[in-house]
């Protein structure tokens, strides 16, 4: 398994629009990547409401790589580009212990 945390910071006043787009993205991942994407959660920071985090887990490196090439990822990227306050910060992780 491979885990990813992606931090996306949105512009002031764009949080609700980003939340809606993110929820649609999670639904698309659920529909099209089941079994290969093990977790795909969108969360909003309690302390900094313009910060959002995708918490992701993939079955393997191929699943993670394929995720970035999906049509729904391309559509999501295009939809949120004008909402972001900067580039996403992506951290790839090797799980040490997990509760699944």
C-alpha cells in the first residue's frame, strides 16, 4: 500500500466551491477506482478553513499512478485551478502500521 496526503489551499471565499468540487471528485474515485484506491477522503482544516487535505491510500504504485491519469482527475484539476491560492503540496508515504 502507498499513502498520500495532498494539501490544497484555496483563495478566501472559495472554500464552499472547492468543497463541492472535492465531494464530486471523491464520488468519481469511488465509482471508477474501487478496489485500487483504498481510501480517498477530503478533509478541511479546523484551524485554517482555506486548507483542505486529501488523505489517500492506494493498493500499489500502479494504482496511484493511474489515478493521476483519469479523466475525472483532469476535470477536477481544471475545475479547481482558479480556486487555489498556490500549488498543491503532495507528500507520499510508506505506511508503517494501519487499521483497515
